[in-house]
C-alpha cells in the first residue's frame, strides 16, 4: 500500500483499479463510486495550485483520494480535509494515507458537516444519484436553510455538493468539480447556474464529448467546472473536448489565467442566461442554418403520457383481463411500451396485433359505476398497498387515471438515433414511454394541416433543429422533456406556397403507403427534406 514516502509516485489509477477488483460493482454503485481518471484529476489539481496562497484544501467526496494524490505529488505541504460516507472505501483511504499526517479524512456526510469552515481550494467528483435514490428532502432542507435559496425537488445531489462548496470558498479560493453535464441543459440546473453567475465564481466549463464515457460505469456525459472567488469574473470560457490530447488547450488556459485570449466561446458573465440551455454557448446550434423559425409551441402542445404510478397493477393484457374477469368497458386501449411501436404510423391493425399477441394493451379505467369484479380488483390494490404509492396516494380516488385524451401524434422520450414521431392512427392512449403531441390552432398558424406538420416532423431538418434543445446522458442517449420540445424552434410552415404544400402532401401519402406495406421508402422523406431546405436554408 502507498505510504508517505511514495505518495508523490501515485500518479495513476492503480489503487482505484485494485479497489474495483476487490469490491463488488453493486457496492460501488450503491455509493456512486465512479472514479476520476488521474489525468483529469491532475488537470483539476493544477487549477487549484494556480492559487499562490493555496494552503487548505477540501475534498468533499474523498473516495480513494485521487485528487489529494494529484495535489500532494506537486505540493506535499498542503493541508487536506476529506469526507466520505462509505466505511469500506474510508478504511481503504485511511490505509493509503496512514502516514500522510496532513490529510484528515472524516467518515461523515459532507452535506451535513463542516459548514463553518472555508478553504483555499475545493476539488471534487461528487456522487451522482437519481433523486429518488437518496434522502432528497432532508438534504434539500439543509441546503435551503443554510443558503437561503429555494430548489427544485428534482435537484440532483451532485449539484447540492457544488452549491455548498461555492459557499465554502475562501477569498481568492479556487474550485474544480467534475460533474455530469446534464445540469447545463436541465430544468433543475437553472438555480445552480444562477448561483454560479450570482456568486461571480464561474471561470471555465470544459464539456467532454468523447466517443466513449470518461467514467466506464456511469451513463453520463461529464464536464469540469473551474471556479475562482477572485475579482476576474468578467469572462466565462466554454470548451468542448473530443479527444484527450485536446486537454493541452485547457492546460494552457490554467497556466495563463487570469490572462485569457477572448474567442467565440468566451462570454461576459452578464450574457449567460440561467433560464436557457447552455448548450448554445459551447455547441453550434443547428437552427442558425435556417430562416423563418418559430417556437414549436405555436403549432402544438407537448405533454407527457399517462403516469399510473404502478404500471404492473394498472396495465392489462387480454389474458389478464380474462383472469380477473374485467369487462372491456372498464379498460382503456393504451400503448404501454415504446418497443411495441415499430413504425412511424400506428394503426388499428397494429393495435389488434398486440392484443392478439397478449401484450399489455389496456389500462384499468374504473371511474363510474363498477361491477363486482372491478371492486374485487380494487380491493387487491388496497391489500397490496398500491393506493399508498407516491402517485396513487396523491389522487382521489387513488385508482383514477390522469385526464389525458389520445393525442394524434406521439414522440419518443429517449432516443439514440434522433427523435421518433408516431402518427397515432389507432387513436389510443399512451403511457410515459411517449409524450403526447396535440396540434393547436392560433393566430400564428391558423390552418395547421396535420399531414404537413407530421411530414415535417419526420424530416432530418426537424430533428436537427429539435436537437438544439436535447438533453444528453452519454453513450449517445438523448432525452426530451415536454418543455424541451415546446420551447424548441421549428420552420414556419405557414409560409409554404401551395405548390410546395401539394408536393409535400403527395410525397407524404406515398411514404405512408410504403410504411404500411412494410417497405418504407426513405427517399420520399429525403425529397420532402430537400423541399424544406430549398425554402428555408440561410443563403
């Protein structure tokens, strides 16, 4: 094991590799132990070491001390305090640093401790959990009480670590965090971005867009935040790193700070808008290639599908309905899984095929007069405490469905190959695997033709523009929440001339027929795409 005499030689991830071999993946996932590559830890350490007065350092999620090892290999005199809640990794870390007297590790939850101390440097790879995998409410209350701010209930733990650490920065102190980049483009990230701007600490955001994940086990795209509590707050730089060797440009930024060459990815901090997705500051937006754009909300409203709160209980196949003797009048036809929709057109024949294959194709719809068998099934729900689940407990009665009429268009929530829109010709309901798209009539688009709209939604042009509002989760996985689509831009189809409309409608009708006959003619969509490009591309 590494001792004081050779801690400066621990300039790799060997201790993390040894730990990963001896500790189960289940345990590591339970405590969100995804280790930082030493090359990145060293880069982040360099940012802290640029503070000439660096003496005290905090590592809030200590793990095996990769950041402390990177720092001590360059300055062994630093005083470092660390926190971790997992006794297994804590014991390993204590052994690694048992001769390093200036490293003080605590087996305590950082979120509830150490509030009265400030540091010259804070460096961290905070834990990443889904909000329901930790005591979200208690921690939110702690942060809101201490910092006097109101947070979104879905705020992720890693951003709460960041907010606390900003609060604990000394004057001229520096902070380096490596976190998932999703907060840059998510609703819960708005308050975090506001805090970074309000406190005037943000200096550089480095977004990783590697072909492979930075963290082997984490389905996420990472970014590094470099912050400093000094007076050089005017400019904020964004960088996108696609290859490891591009880190040299970040090293140059760190070594030259606060001198900074202003470029197209450098913005005055007053220009940064916390309410918007920050992708626009570090990625070229597809929408700028087109003219005559308008918000998608001008022509349609997107809302999520029906959330039951207990799909296993509320969804039915034909055989399950027969088993419990539930009459069809108490069942709502519904698409329950995205995998059951293969093409861009979902017909009554498609639905009947799923019913025949005994797929989950119905929802219990028990409102109104009930027969004896429905009442028995509701009793089963109460005996198994379905009525006490998070969503059902909020409904009155608990078994009532959300008021969500069938929408004529569905759109996929998650995707890896671009948004998928489906024409709901079967006119049935859908669960949350799809969002509902309801065309609207308003002054900006009075004569919406749903075939023209749907033809547009199938084109590459539409996907490109929508992608400006996507959320990324690594490995090419993209997600769109309803408001991501509502706030996205689209071509103003109302300015199309009649000849172009007729051409698009004819091509669309041919494409639909080709899909229904199981031989999709993608060339027809390309022709529609080309018509739109010829009319809307910026010259």
